[in-house]
């Protein structure tokens, strides 16, 4: 596994040190888990966009009118 240097804000460093101690995980594992979760979320967003890319689109004002018509606004 490659080694990298990451510069964290002091508050983030403190929080991750506390979480690592509390969960008995390494700071490296916590950072890896957080990055993996973030990248998986991005992939889900891309898939959702791909699934919906052929749907009809609306401008802002038209969308507001549709919401008002449906009683949402």
C-alpha cells in the first residue's frame, strides 16, 4: 500500500486521533474508510445521473410552477 502525506486542519487531526483511540482503529484505516465511502457515494451519484439523463428537464421557474400546482409550495 502506498504511503502518502496528508495535511489536516488541527481540529480534524484532533478528532481523528480521538476517534482512532475510541474505536481502536488506526488513523490510516479511518481515513481510508472515509475516502472509500466518499468515492462510493460519488459512483452512486454518477449512476443516478446516468439513469436519469434522458428524463425531461425543467427550468427553475417552470419547476416552481409545477411544485405550486402539486401543492408542494
